[in-house]
C-alpha cells in the first residue's frame, strides 16, 4: 500500500478544530495543517518548538505566496524565532502569531473576504 501526503488541492474554511485535528471541506484531518496557496496540507509540526524556517519551506518557496501567514501555535501564544520572521519578511509575507483557535477564526474571515492569507495551524486537544 502506498501512502500519499495529506493534501486538499484548494482552499476551504475550517469547519471545526480540536481533538487533535481539523474538519474542512466535509473531511477530517488528524494532526496539524499548513494552508498554502496550492491547498491544504498535513503539517508534521506538533509543538511550537518545531516551528522554524524548514517547517515553513512550502510557504517560503511557493511561486504564489500569501501576503499574510497566520501562525496558530496551539493552546497558547508562543514567540517565534527572529530568523523565521526575517525569512518570511524577505519574501513579502507578514506574520501574525496567535493561539490556534484565534488563527482558525481569523483565517476563515480573511478567506471569506478573498484576502491573500495562509495559515500554519498546530492541532490542539
């Protein structure tokens, strides 16, 4: 059996979050999510300490990058490394860090407004 990367090839609002995952587009996903211009991807990051330039390479190297990246750091807001902020800024991407719940709600509003937004969301219990 061949396993494929978790990927939804479009953008969709997040319908629910919690219990270690998310629900969107009538589907559920266990684990964290990375929402890039090319769709919604499973994201291997499980804790804020794993967030770094490498974990966001899909966003940083994308041809079409979002103007704003919402970073949902779990149940609490956590500071992110300066080099990560600098890497995003050098690509013209603004970063907003918040708890995952707030990031989900903000993402849904900005998506509905057809704004250029991406999100990196750590799953919460």
